[in-house]
C-alpha cells in the first residue's frame, strides 16, 4: 500500500515534467544561477528567481499571475537574491529538457523596480519588451517558431539587456507561449537583476502585467485543424522591442507579427 502510493506520486510528478515547465536556471558571464525549484517548499530556497510553484501553464491572459507566474512574489529576506549584470549583457535562460511545445513565440520583458525589487509588486511595474521571436518560417500550425528555435538551442533563449537603460534594479521576465491548444499556454518566470553601467534612456511603450495581453488577442487561439481560418498572429507590435543597442525601434523579424495567418 505504502509503496504503491509512493509510485503514484512519482508518476504524477513525472507527467508534470513531461507536459509543462518553465525557466529552471540562468547563465551569463560564465556564472550559473539556479532558479526556484517548483514543487519544493519555498522554505530555505535561495535564488535570484521569483517564486513559481508548479509547471502548469497560465491559461488566462488577464490572470494576476501573468507577470511572474504563481506566486511571482519575492522570497523572504535572506532567500531572495538579486544578481548583478552590466547593461549590454546577454543573459541565457534554461527551460526544462525536453521542452514539449514547439509552436509559439518567445518574448522577453524587463521592468524597473524603482528601488529594491524585493518590495516591488510585479503587477505595478511598467514592462518593456527587449526581445521576441514569432513564426520564423512555414505556417502557423506546423512552422518553425521561436519556441522551436529555443528547443533546438538546448532549451535555451538568450536576450540582451539594452545597453542604454538606466542603472538600477529590474525584473527580467522570460516567456514562452504555447499555441497548440486553446486557450493559449503562457509560461512566464522572473528573475531579479541589478543592472550596472547603462545610460539614461527610459524605455517607452511600456505596459502592465496583467494588461499587456488580452484573451481576445488574435493568434492566442488553437492552431491545430480543424481550424480553417483564423485572425492574424500578433507579437504586440504596439510594444516594440527596446533595442539592445538602443536604437529607436527594433523592427519585428520578417513574418513574425501581423503577417502570419492560419
Ligand atoms: C519611484 O519611487 C518614488 C518614491 O520612492 C516615487 O516618488 C516615484 O513616483 C516612483 N516612480 C515611479 C515611476 O514609480
Ligand atoms: C516571409 O514570407 C514570405 C512570403 O509571405 C516568404 O517569401 C519568405 O520566405 C518568408 N520569410 C521567412 C524568413 O520565412
Ligand atoms: C544544455 O543545457 C543544460 C541544462 O539544461 C546544461 O547543463 C548544458 O551545459 C547545456 N549544454 C550546452 C552544450 O550548452
Ligand atoms: Cu505544457
């Protein structure tokens, strides 16, 4: 009896691992930063990542947890770390391996905490997008997407902190969105950073989480047949990427935003 239930628990955990997940760690500058470990108690976990408790996706664009996942809050004092990274640094996020969802975009946002991130509520911050990758080639339903590229790249995505943003404390939010089912599956996780160097350009075109996304956004619906026609996929062109080199505006990649239709 006792042994059987232990096996059942193990299988349940394994099915979580196969179906979903999130960002488990980060690296830059030759350093490795472990993320929060979901399914484990927060007690004693020390990490730069904000707490997130399960591998399950968020399936509501307006959920309170769309900013930094669930719970998305800072860990208690002494456990919540904030890593230092110079403006212009390329930061790599690592998803669980295998990552099961190759159809959907990759998006990376940052938000200035205006002081310590330990006391910042992610939903109050103004988020700006620093990176995105949508449909790279092929069709929406079966083509090569940012998330397919993430999988091909050892389940990693690398985004660069814009070189001209003001030094200070920021949340860094990596996100992949899986579009194979309806509603879409959002997988955001956040880490706390102190950005050094930088400049004086405060990014415009910010939005709030929740607020950046809406459930009626085109392209957030299922992709598989028997869908015959669908509204265009969007990568939120009203939130243009704040260029890593701080040019005015980073053009969306070819075919990545409003041009893709089912
Ligand atoms: C930043 O915090 C200060 C108080 O510490 C406040 O006066 C200011 O309005 C805040 N700025 C933003 C953009 O929230
Ligand atoms: C973008 O779409 C056009 C036609 O709509 C196609 O010719 C071109 O190869 C596509 N580019 C990429 C990078 O997939
Ligand atoms: C691939 O990612 C794993 C972590 O998921 C890491 O341990 C390994 O070093 C990475 N491999 C390469 C070639 O970067
Ligand atoms: Cu999943």
